[in-house]
């Protein structure tokens, strides 16, 4: 008895929710149909008002503002570095590929490019004005001869060089002799002031000093000899391992280089910090740094001249990268691929016109189809306007939003039209406004279920810490609410006008043209899709062998997909945002091939503090880092400083050393050959550093390191976290943090999986609750959720097999997929609950009634984004692959698996109301009184019509013309349950046998 009472309470709740929504939509549809112009004007005015917000439209293209949590350690250190240790140097690099780059023709081509860059200029900048410079000591120290170097006895600032010192300078490893430890400070510093500076360009051409005459006369044997023997730059005079510039190297038996298939050439420019401080800068979206305008424009000009292939030999390939390339290409690609949106809209318009209208002059519906698509456009404007007004940035992933809204909008459109086509003959005799109300009554709840669940999924996603995902979810949630409102209002208003035009026999395109004595041709009256679902698909799908086959295939697919999902890896790489046909993508792929990374480089930044007091902690930090298995290399100014002074008999750190003495020793070290490389790169002083004076106060410093090669995501995260813990354990008095550009991806990897499953879990929980409230049946809602989960498992497996990974973009698309795949199952589930009869009969009627709309909605969604398969954008390609899987598996579970499952264990239908016509008149029917058979129901039908005409189990007796088999469509599984006697739509109850 208690159970029965509980069921009655649930039934009452179910009835009140569904009946309340249906009555509301019926009344709303009637009002719209009677005043269509008013509602169309309201929609247009609302769109225009919201579009005003576009004046504050802001596009965010900076990677660090899109893909990384803004409260992450990476962002904090990056912001600190930007203020305290701004990047001063920018790298531009060319990679040459040939059968053998150690060939004179290749060397001459490299020399030609060198000369082109030297002559590159803009209105405000030349190579000499933007290049970074370093000392060159070749003229003072070395004289170059063919195939060898020799020290030259010359005066250094007027001082005769001691032959003993010269002999001591000639070491077996040819390393540079440290004159700062032998000469007096004044003499040494005077010598440094006289050393000329050269622009920093590095390549194998330094072997020959960029001497065209010399290179032109080289033989192949001389080239190989020089490459294998020369170890000092003819330009700068410093020791260089020239093999580092070569890739694809081949050696002979003795270990000598005999061939190489790739060679690198690097140019380094210096950022003008004075110009940046004066406000003359641009934001480089690719690197997230500020660059002075002159240098940035020169970089762009350099890209043009280097990529010019007019004079390049055909047997030599050049690949190029500038610091500005990433931001320029990534943004242009995503924006450029929006052209596919226009193509998708065009194709979908043709498809919608074919499916909504009929092939004759009157029943075609081109303007209605166009207005349905116009609802999508209005939704885009409203979404962009409202979000921009509230200063929500527009990210690159948001460009897929129109495709999403197009799919959802068309789905709603087809459901509304399907409800119109499913009106009974009795309902079709009512006036137009009531018919529109009845159609919206049946369709309204269905599109509300899907729209609210979609909205809820994205509303949950907007709480993520990933900025790009948060931005997209906010834009999508507003857009979904907008497209739902416009389809239920603007489209319905236009539909009422179009239907009035049709019933007045006016031309489908030229409404002022009324056709006299018009009758439709027979061909145009055939609905092949509806016929297929009613007479073929619904009949065979629910036969026992087909049910068994469907269950077996679905479970087998789930098992295989589960294995595939378990292999889905987590990885994010900014390079993926580049088009595969771009020059930068090709360069990066070639560089990865010829110069595989030996480990990721990073930096430990030290802020303003008393460095003398912190030297023991720095010393301990260096020892701990050297013992760490994940760190393979440390390039530390402290270790070099310690070695420099310990060789001279000093103790480092010295407990009795004063601050002034420390800064004086640091200054001399930073001007020595072993310490000069750290001066500009690893220190930021409160003033200019002079060789002859103590160094100013240290504002910031840095130490470089390199991780060992790491392949797995968990290894990378562990290495990063371990280093952070080591630094924290040192307990420095000031700011000290490790930093690497690759940490942006590692920190994202650390939280992306958690964010994905958290958002998926919350989204599915909300989807289930919303579905439970709107479908108003627990069992049905669980079945819908089951279909969503199975679809997501299958989608995850296909992601693995298609080469996708869990990254920020796929995370966005998966959350988006939850909202989309629920649509297919929810339509079927809701329609099943409104049907009467046995489970098989209700499932058959459900497939026949809503199946065409679900298929059309899914297929039109596929048409909307199918052209993205040709895109070079990682965002659009990921969107295409995931949505292809969502549509495929969503339709499979919604149109195939769910009807079979409902036919086996589906719950009873909604409680029935006293009389559907009374509901149409707005009477309150919430009391659960049994429904009596109407006279119309007790009459013997003279033929099989209405919903039964498509039931293939009914066959006419050729003799009597009456139904031969027994028809039994009952209102619920248990006719004794009074709670099942409240109606949600017109019921048909026929229990008789005709002979």
C-alpha cells in the first residue's frame, strides 16, 4: 500500500510537470500564431539591443591567457619575470635540408640568405639596429689561416704579451685563456673596452668567417676537413662545436663527419627596453611578451625575404621560424577557417529546404528554412553581444560556436515540424492558431529537455579554471538559451505565416502570387523518410532477432571502446594550433626530426634579496639539483663564480666576506671570459655594470638547467613538482621559483584530466536532474543517462584511434558533446513516455513519430561541420573528429539501442488526462479521474487510419476491407492503475477483432 501511494505521488508530480509545460507551450503557440508580427519584432529588437555589446568585443589570442589556469605557479612566475626579468633576446632560425648540406652549393645558398638578412630593413630599423651584439676578439687575438688558427703576438692596450702567457694559453682543448686572472684589472678592463662588437648570427659559415671568396674556392675535401678540425669561430674568436649546427650527420669508421642532411642558421635580435618603457611596443601573442615596434616590424619583414624562393636552388629546402611566427600564424588560421561556416550554412539550408518542404510550387518552404537558419545567426549575435558587454573575452575555440548552435537550432526546428506533421486528423481540422499551439505543445517539452540539459552542461563548464574552456562555455550557454528562445518564438511566428500562405495556395517563394485551382502532384506528397521509419525501420528493429543483435553489438562496441578509452593519453602541445601547411609547422617538424630534444630547458629565478647571505642556500640548492635524477644539466653563474675564485685561492661562500667585496668580485667575474655570458642573460642590476667598478645591487638573477628526456605525462609532472619542492625546502628569504615555458603545458596536463572528469561528472549529474524533472520519470532518465555515458565511452575510444589526446580543446569538445548527445536520447525517451500501448507498440510509435526528426537533426548537424575536415586548424579538426563521433554514436544509441531497451524494460507512459480537447481549451485536469471512452473511441473504425495506418502489424482483409488482426493499444501496461488514466496527448484505445 505504501509503495502504491509512493507511485501515485511520483505520478502526480510527473503529471503536473509535463501537463504544466504542455499547457504553457500550447498557450504560447496560440498567442504567437495570432500575433506573429509582434513576436518577430520583439526578437529582432532584442537581437539589435544585445548586439550593442559587440562594441566591447575583445579577442584573446595570448596562449598564456587561454590554456593555463590563471592562478597557476607558471602564470605567477611569468608575471614576475615580465616585471623583473623581461626577455631581452629573440631568436629567428632557418633550417636547410639537402642531400648533403656540406656541399659548396648549399654553403653558398646559406651565404646568400645571410647577405639578404644583412640587407633587410624597414623604415625604422635595419639588421644592425635590431641585432644583439657580442664581443669579437679575432682581430686582437687570432689570425686566421686556411685550415688552422694561430695566436698572434700583438700588443694588448700597449702591453707586450709575454710568450709564457701565450704558451700557457695554448691548451690541448683549445679553450679560451682567461686573461682576467693574469692582467691587472685596469689593463684588462681597458682591453675589454677596445673590443669591437658583432651582430649575433650563428651557423656553420662561421668556420669560414662568411667570406664569399674563400667559400667559393672550397673543395669538398677542404669543407670536410674544416668542419672536422676547426673549433673556433672566425667571427667571434670563441670556441664552438660546429657539429651542433648539423643534423642527419653520417660518420666514417674513424668518427669523422662525412655527410649531413640538415644545417641550422640562427639570428638573435635584442628587444629595445627603452622603447617599451616609453610605450612603443606590441604584444606578441605567440610568446606572450612585449616587443618594441621597430624590432617586431623588422621580424615580419625578415619572414618575407627569407621565405622568398625566387633564387633558391630546387635541390635545397629551407624551413624558417621567427619569434613572431607563432602568434601570426595561429590566429590567422583559426580566423581564416571560419569560411567553412558559410559553406556549412549553405549546404544545411539546401538540406533543410528539402526536408521541410515538398517539391511543388506551394508546399516548398524556402523562406521558412531561411528564417530557421536566421534564428541561429540571431543567437550568435545575441550571445556575442551579451558576453562582450560583460567583458568575457572571445577565445579561438569560440569560433566553433556557430556550428554548435546551427546543429542545435536545426534539431529544434525539425522537432517542431515533426510535431506539426504528427497532428491527428481531428486536430488538423482546428483553426490555425490552435494547430500551432498543439504542435508547440507536443514539441515544446522535447526541445526544452534538450535545450535545458545543453544549457546546464555548459553552465557547469563555465566554472572551470581553464580560461579558454570557461569563455567557450559562457558563450555557448548564452547562445543555447538564445537559439531555444528564437526557434520557439521567431521560427514559430514565421511558420504560422508560412502555413497561412500555404493554405491560401500562394507561391512558396513569391507570396503575392496566388495559384488558382492548384492541386499538388502525387510525387511531392510522398515522404520517403517518414515511410521508411514507419513501414520498415520500426517494424524490423523491434523484432526479437534484431533486438538480440542490437544488444550484442552495443555491448561489444562498449567493451572494445572501453579498452580504447583506457589507452587515451593526456598531452597538450601548442604546436598543434599551427596549420600543417604553414611554414612554421614544417620547420618545427623538421627540427624535431633532425635535432631531437635532449631535454627541456628551464630557469630558476631569484628575486631581490641579500645574495651574500643567501650564497650558502644557493650552494646547497646546486648540490641538491645535481643529485636530482630528472635534471641532466645545470648552467649556473654561481658554480662558475665559485670555480673562478676558488682557482685563485678564495673560499666561496666566504663567511667573512663583506657585501661590497662580494659585488666587486662579482663584477670582475662577469667581465671574465668564463662569466661574461651570464652578465646580460642571468642578471638584472640596479644600474649599469662596469668592469672597473663593483656591481650595483642585484635586483634579480637566474640559473639555467635542463631536464633529462621525459616521455610520459606523469614523469614530466613529477619532475616539475620535485624541483618546486626542492626550491621551497631551501627557504630563501626572497622570491625564488623554477620556470620553464614547457611548464605551461605540464601544469595544464596536471589539472586537465581532473578538470575534464570533474566537469563531465557535474555536467552529467545536472543533465540527469534536468532530464528527471522535465521527462518526469526516473527509469527513463536513467536510460537517457546510460546512453550519454555509452556515447562518451565510444567517443573517447575513437579519439584514441584517431590520434587525439586529452588537451584543452578536446576537453571543451567533450563537455560540449555531453550536451549534444543527450538530445538524441532525450527526444526518443520523452516521446516514448507520451505513447500508449504495450512497450513494443509504444517503441514502434516512438520511432515512427520522432525518428525522422532525430535523424534529420543529427544528419544536418553533421552537414554543418563536415567541411571542417579540410581545415588545418587543430581546433576545427578536433571539433570535427569529436563531433563526427558524437553524431555517429549518439544516433546509434538514441535511434537504435534506446528504442530496443525501452521495448524491453521501458516504464509505463505518462498518466492520462480526461480529454485532450479539454486540455486544448485550457481546463484544469490535474485531478486523477479515470478517463471514460469517448463515443468516437467506441465507434467501430471503418479503416485503419491515423497512428495505426503505419502499424505494419495491421493488415486489411481483402474481402471485408476491415482489420483482420486484433489491435490492442492500451493506455498503459497496467490499466487498473488510476494514475495511468491522465492523458498527455490524444489516446487511441481499440480493443476489438474484425472479421
